[in-house]
C-alpha cells in the first residue's frame, strides 16, 4: 500500500477506539461470571474477535447487536470441551490468558495461532501452570504453539516469583489461581498493567495487592457486570506522536484510558519537551481523559527501568518520536520487545533506517540520534500492527518520493480504522 506522505498538518478531534487489553478481559470475565455481562465500546479488531470466538467455541453464548456485546456467563465450571483446536489468530493475550482459564477444566484442548504466534515463547505460562497441576505442552515437546492443555479440578495454589515483567503471565496465573484450592501469592518483577486485578474486583471477586505482591484466594465466584471499555492509550499514542512531529498540528484525543500502569508514554512526551496536556474526565470511576498535543520541539532522553512495562507497546512509536528530537535517545531494559508480534527491536531499526533515520538496535533496546529528515522507501510491517502504524506516521514527514508499506493489513489486529481516522485529521 502507498502511504500518505508530506502532511501539511493534522487538526481535529479523535475518539479513541476501545482498549484491547480490557476488551479481551471483558469477554473472559463475562464468560467466567454468573449472569449477564454487557460490554460497551468493545474494540472491534481481529485480536479481540479471536477471544470472542474462542469463548463461543467453549460453549459461551455471546450476542453482538453492533453496539453492545452481551455475554451469558457460564461460570468457571460451565466451559465446554470442543473437539476442534481453537484459533487464537495473532493474539498473545488470548492464548496466554486462556491457558490460565483452562487450567481448571479437566478436558484436553488444543490452541493454535498464526505464523507469528507460533513463534512466541510459552514457557513463561506453561512452567508455572505445570506447578499448579496442569498438563500443557507445545508442538513436538517445544514451548511453541499449537499448545495442548489438559487442566484439573484439583488445581493447586502457587507462590510464584515472576522472572519477567509481563501482565499476560501475571493474568494467566491469576485466572488459574481464582480456581485453585487455596491462596496463591504472586510477586511481580516490575509492576505491570493491572486490568485483571481491577476486573476481579469489578466482577465481585477479592484480591489483595501490596505493591508488587498479589494475594488471591481460590474457588471464587464472579458476577456479570456492565463494562464500559475506555479508549486504548496504546492506539492513541500513534496520534499523539503524529501531532507532536507533524508541522502545523493540533490534535485532541478523547476518551483516552488513563490507568496509571499504562501512562508511561505521557511521562516520556513531557520529559522530551512535547506540548501535551491531559484533562482527566469528571467521572472519577472512568479513569479516562482528554489528551491534547501540538507540534513541538523535542529533545532526546533515556528511557529504561520500571517505566518500561508502562509503555512497552508504545516503544515503536516512541522510537519514531526520538528520530525527531534533538540529541540522543536511549531505550534500554526493553528486551521483551524481541518476543512481541515480531522482534520489535530489529523491525523498528531496520524499517526506520530504510527511511533515513539514525537508529541502532542493542541487546535490550535502541539508540536513536536525532533530529533526522526522513525519506521515501519500501518498508514492511513484518505483519505487526504497531510497526505498520508507526511507519505510516513516519511517512507523514517524508517530503519527496514514496513510502510503500508491505502488509499494511496488519493494522486490523488492533485498529482497523487507523488509516481512515488519520485521513480525517489531514488539513
Ligand atoms: C498485554 C500485556 C503486554 C502487552 C500486550 C497486551 C495484556 O504483554 O505487550 O500487548 O493485555 O496483558 P506482556 O505482558 O507479555 O508484556
């Protein structure tokens, strides 16, 4: 696909589409609760439909009237065996969290995904789940999908020190722990997104969180709720950066989710000197707000340590931002980027280099020298939605030539209307 180049400016307001992490979990909690769950502002994107279809395959009745998704909860004990393998598509969140959910189901089931998912590491959930009594195996004895899992009604609680900062691993274990015979304790390496903990409470469960230490009792019951999914700050981030680096721009993003375990990108923009203002919503329960950005002079900074999990999905677009900042930006402690939908350290440096950026990959991050003018070229998303969207924002700065993006369809994983929404903001 030929990308839009040489933008004359972006002006206007965008209502941010639903949060991907919360949309997945709404279907999961809705299915595992007793009674009906209504989901408003669900993210209608491929990843979340992988979760929705997975639960339908497991016997949950889910209705979609085009506005609201209604889930008829069956409780943990109500999931049904299906003889067919279930397709997880591209979604790491679906497969890893589902492993924890199926940990308490005493039937065998196979979970598979696309080429990218089939290369993603699963020992991170398989090893602790085995400790709890689950039989789980990757293809030919490896840790890679397809995974075959057989849970147990006699699931043991776990005391687990996490070795990586991962909300997917934590959430998988929390779903298993909810079904275990006793109390589990999980110690996080770094604090990661806490949507699962929040939603356990929201659905009537009990959980105790002391910093990085989480206590959760087993055999809990959950009850259906009305969920209003906030806008996804990870999707909003592409437009924040677009507004900051495109000349003559001012963008207002509404309904942005502002859960404090997700807002690292806002801190980075402020530290780089970006003109950004955040107005939290008056409804304190919602944890959303309006974010306004405008064209800015930026400076390079160092990004590493405990902030990394709070902006892990935003690092590709932050790398682009850094190409337009004066000086050097160093991103470190981000080795998890290597095992995302693609190796995002390599993909970002390879593709941005093709457009003229001065960017080098390191073992655990990137070093970016700015400020550089970008030029046309042939690039690829590597089938990764966030790389594809980042490259379109980069193309806006290209004055001459063309930017041709291979596998632009990858954006459908999290933001199917991305190109259309960008077009609407063009002056
Ligand atoms: C997610 C957690 C993150 C993130 C992913 C969604 C979640 O992965 O990158 O896009 O919904 O829990 P890790 O927890 O593995 O870092």
